[in-house]
């Protein structure tokens, strides 16, 4: 009898099945059996299993005519003989030491199940799974979902090993539908005497463009999702009521968002069974958990709950077009202070409070040096609410230095609320309701002491109107105008306007050992030219370092006195492993030099179908970005 039995259901995943099985047969835990269940595959998947079985007797093949992954898993469980049980999907991978770690933990602690951390796999890129990151941040032995409620997000089967006697005692079986794993995984967590939580990554969860999760808006998919949600909610309400609020907040955020979009797109043709399932689940959600949803989604979910399908479709379309701006109003002062509400005729007052979600959304509309001053104009809104009813507002803009908290006032004005058509990320122009602001920065306000600190100053703004006071950083999507102004020199230092990775505007004070004054595309290459403060003894090289994994590539530089030129052959750069690869461009002269970019140009080129843009990084230095198509 093997120590561990692994059930692998598969259906039309021939491309991935071989690597999956290889990752299982290569496990450091050698005493295992692999039960592969063919769920009516129409491709060469069964032949892949036969080949592995011929080479490794631990691999077995079981066939069924079809019926879904739930039935396939149930059939697989009937064939297992091991003391422990695990499940792996046929398109995923398991790290080599994963099962040894999980089984060893159970052998040591006597727990009923052990679970571990997960990475998402897309092409060759691994990124942490958001659902598992917090729950598996540290190792815990002999815990339970009621003591570690973050495990409510651990709703999958395959990052676990179960004690077989425990599985049989609970008589766990899979429903024969999609999303069949959630109610079983939650029943195991709730029913366990104790659970081991491993920080180590034990599973690579593949993201496929046409997997079940990508077809989430299909009616049958939505129905099965809601069935599992309702079944899990009923289980938690009965067996772990203290965990259910956390489950409800996650479900409102994820599953109900899918249901809202699906029903809004179906309109009056929506399946009444879907509406009934959604309403039955939402009937059991406490008012405080409803308030965890942002206002606009709360409104849409309420319309779904009340089966007001036509109104849901209309409001959903309005929200997607950027036209949903509920008026903002407040109560008078009470024991808890002033409370704020979004007003919409479809949303009852007990679901309308927005006090804790109010914040400024800001963006610059123009920025540049003029008459020796850095001038800018911007726009701010109070979230996605119409705050025009608050009347005139006092707006203050300043720079705040990171680390020291030192401030430089820039402006303070009284402004009138207005509406303005602004370009959106998808290219549309939409009306936004808010308040304008402007500022002018004089470099002379930075004293020698401030210049010597080489600090990073963030641009901040404050709004006071109608009893409301909000402040925040000035930010906005990097790919929208305006362009970042070039650096200027003052008293031996460079003042470098910057736009950080999250679009936060600011100013950095730097020394410059190298300056790039020209940056242009020539024949599919990026040409850079500038000056070195100290040319040194030998020729430098251009060194590109990819953010995230530190991958490097080098290109030659020609040096003529203090002047340098370099040519980056874009076609020689390694193909991307992520959606938006970023390369920092350095001059390597035996030491790393970050060259400041003085030109406003952002040259772009398409080489072999790949789109490159030369841009400024967070520190005003050269950065090369590859804009990849969405996944």
C-alpha cells in the first residue's frame, strides 16, 4: 500500500498533461500512486498517460465516458489505496518536494489535512496566488479555520494532502458540476480536528485563456458557481458561523460581481434559476458585510438581489460608460460624527453609507517648466461621487518629502465644483464631476540643506468642502498625459520631476553622473546619446536590468571625451515573461551609473511584433518598457 494516492482527472489537456505527470513522478516522496482519470478526452491525453504508465508502474489509467471533473474525482477516489490522498488537475504542476513536505507534516502533527502556498503559472511566469498569499504567510501547525479564518479563501482541493481515514469518515464526495471543489474543500476545513498550514509553495496553478474561469459569464457556469456559493454559505452558517462574514465579504467581492455582470448582459433573458440562487444567497448576508462592497457595486448587487433585471442592466451600462455619479450628501453631526451617503433612488438608506470609502481621485492635466517655475493643473474628484452639492471648496497643494515629512507649500485656492470631459484609460472621453486645482513650484524654495538631502518629494493635495476634509497624493495612470517634464539644474543638483510606478507625481533631488540628451529610434534600434561627468579610463557599456528577476543584457557604448553614444538592439532583448516587462538602463563603467533623461521624447518602436517604449523611471532615469497585449 503506497503512502500517498494522487488523483489526476483530465479532459483535453494533452499539451499540459505530460509535464504535469512528470512533476508527479519526479516527487521526492517516491512511495506514491498516480490515478489518472480520463473524463472523455477527445485528444491524445490518454496516450500520454499510457506512455508514462509504460515507463513508471506507479501511474494508472481509469477511463470514463464523460461527466465532468466532479464525477472523475469521485471515480478516482474509489481506486486509491494510499494512506493519504491528494488531487492534482491535469494542466497544473507540483513542485518536486511538495508532497514530501505535506505528508511529513501530517506524520509529525497527526492533523487531518495539510495545505500549502500556491503560485499562479502563465506561460513561463510564476506569480503569487492572491487567494493564498495572506493565509499562508507563516507556518501554522494543528490550527483550524475557526482559529485562522483566512483559510476561508483556501477553497481549492489541490494544494492539500488529506488523511484518507479522515476523508472517508466525513464521506466527502464531489457534486457533478463546475466549481465542485469549493464546498468539498470547505467541508474538509470545517470538519477537520486540526489543519497544518505550510508557508512553502506546494502547487503551481496554471492560468489558461480558455479554462473554466475564463468562461465565467456563461449561464451554466454562473449557475454552478452560485450553487457552490450557496452550499458553502449554508455549511458555514451551520458549522462555523464566526467564519461566514469573511466568506461573505470575499463572495460579494468576487462571485457576486460575476453574477451581476452575467445577469446585466443577459437582461430580461436571464435564467430565473440564476436569479433565485443569487437572491437566496444574498438573503443570508448581514448588512455590515454588504457595506464592505464599494458603493457602485453595492447598488448593482442590491438590484440583483431584488431581481430588478432591467434596472440592473441599465445601471450596469451606465457604470461601465463612466456615467454613474451618485450625489454625495451627509447627515448632521451625531455621536459618531458626520456620516456620508451616496444618493440613488434604487438603494435604501441602510445600504447607502459611504463614509469609510471616500477618498480623492486625482490626476494632472498639464505639467511643465515655464518662466523658471514648474507649473501644473489638475483635477480631483471625491471617488466616483458627484460632490457638486458641497459648494465651493478650499484646495491646498504642497510637496512633502519622504522620510523627513518636510513640506513646501505650493498653492491654496477657493474653487468651484464643475464637470469636465476627461480622457479615460480605454480611449473614451467621459464627464467627471469634481474640482480643478493648480500650482507653481519655484526651485528657489529648496534651501541648500534640502538640496543636500537628495530627497524624494511627493505632490499632495487637500480638499475641504461642506464639512468634508480629504487629502491624498496626486496620481494617475502613467499612460495618460501629460508627459513628465525634463529635469533642471540648481546649485549643483538636479531637480527631477518623476511619476512613480503607481502614477504618483513628485520631485527628486539628485546628482547626475550622466545625462541622456537624445533618445530616438533608428532602424529598430534605440539610440541614446549624452554626457558623462567623469569619462574614466575605459569604455562603459549599456546594461539593461529587468525589474522583478534581475535578468541582464549588455550593449556597447562609444565614448568621445565626455560624450557617449549607445545603440540598444531591441530585437536582441529576451522575449517577455510578464505583461509589462520593464528594463532599467544603466551605464556600467566598473560601477553602475543611472543616467538622467533630459529629453521629453518617449520614442517607441515595434520590432517583430513587440512594442517598446523608452520612458523615464521613478527616479527620472531611462527605462525601457515593453507594452504587451492583454492576457
